[in-house]
C-alpha cells in the first residue's frame, strides 16, 4: 500500500486471515479503495504445487487490477474461492 500511495500501481495480496488488518491499514492510510486480492488461508500448510496453482489462478486478477481493472467493492476475492476452500 505504501508504493500505491507513492504513485506506483500495486495490489496487496493477502490471505483471508489478514483481511480485516489490510482493510484497517488501507483506511488508516486514507486508501479505503486499495486493491486487495484475498487468497484462502492458510498457505503455509499447503503443498508447494497447490500454492503454484493458486498463484497461476490469481495472476489474471492481479494483472487486471494493475492494468486498470477494479475489483468489486474495492476488494478482490479471487477466482472461485470454493475451488480452494476444500484445501483449508
């Protein structure tokens, strides 16, 4: 978020465990519409291959937000969260 406030387009990529903290941080920086992509938690316990697939699946959304797209309600939720929820 700091890079965004400096004029560098950015997207914060977080896990669902940090959604509230990220939104509070964005608001405290005066950036309530910060672009945030939320991945399902946890990541640490997932096999590396699952994390690679998630990165691949979420990449188009991240690129879209960086190149002018806007996430619904100023917060991205990612591709088919249900796809990854069974892996939690």
